């Protein structure tokens, strides 16, 4: 089934992973070492803070809720987790970019609302297209990607066919996320929270490219 993926999927997945890696790097460097593109660490921190009855629990819970609300908005606008050309991914990418710009404003004001808007943006992106032709396309974290690659390698050692196209897709997501981490760290060193403007612009650019691609295909 993975062979049915259109060729633009690889590039799109790489760019989205780069975007998420950039946002997460800014979060780790600027939000008191708080990751926002994935929630495993945040949920663990929430548990630890609850155990100590810390007031930080509310903030961490709000980050989790923001990610959830972002994913919910994606589910409302897209209506299906399966990737299909013609759905309004451009609208969602535009909203994601807008959320990142709003996050910049609040973060520069010293408001934790900036954390929540950035987390919501990541939730939207991760829910944008989670499956296509049997491929799991998660672009805001790489734990599952490494797991899938490991399963594929183990199965190939057992004599099963190794799906090179799927492996390429997964490797590109990992590479994009790591490249985003490098990009985010460099940008944060120069621009502080304004570094989030770069992934916001990437969102807008991807939205326009997708819009014109669909227009040409339907013409």
C-alpha cells in the first residue's frame, strides 16, 4: 500500500517534521526546557508535579489540553485521519502558522498563553494527516518512527520483504526533525522567540503550495 503514496508525500513529511523540530527546539530553549511538539515528557512532568502538589501542574495540564484542542480543530476541519488530496490542509496550515505568530506575541509579553498557542499549533499539525495507505505519518515526534523502523528491520531479518519506500519516508521524517532542532537552536540564539516566525512562514508557504497544487490537478 505504501507504494501508492504520491511522490510529494516525502517532501511534505520532511518539511513538516523540520517545522515541528524547529518549534520544539525553541520550546526546549525558551519555555523552561519544556517540549511542546510531543506530550510524553509533559505528561510525566505533570505526574511529578502533581505528586509534589506544585502549582506548575495547572500550566502543564494546560499545555496538554492545548495540544488536544489543536488536534480537535484539525479533526473538525479535515474530518478524517487519512490523507487525501483535495481536503483543506491549506486552511489548517494557515491556522497553524497564525497560532505560531500569536505565540510570539504572548511569549514576548512574558505570558504563558504563548506556550499554549504553540502547543495547539503542534497538535493541529500532528493530527493533520496521521495515516495514508497503511503508513503512519507522525511529524511532530519520532518515537513511533524509530519503533516502526526497528520493527521493519527485525521483520527483514526474519526474511520478510523490506519496504524501502516506507523506510525512506520514516528516515526523512527523522532527518527533518533533527534538522529542525538544529535550525530552531540557531534561530533562537539569534532571534529568541521571533524564531517561531520561521516555522510560521513555512506553514504559510506549504499552504500556498498545496493550494496551487490542488488547483492545477483539478483544472
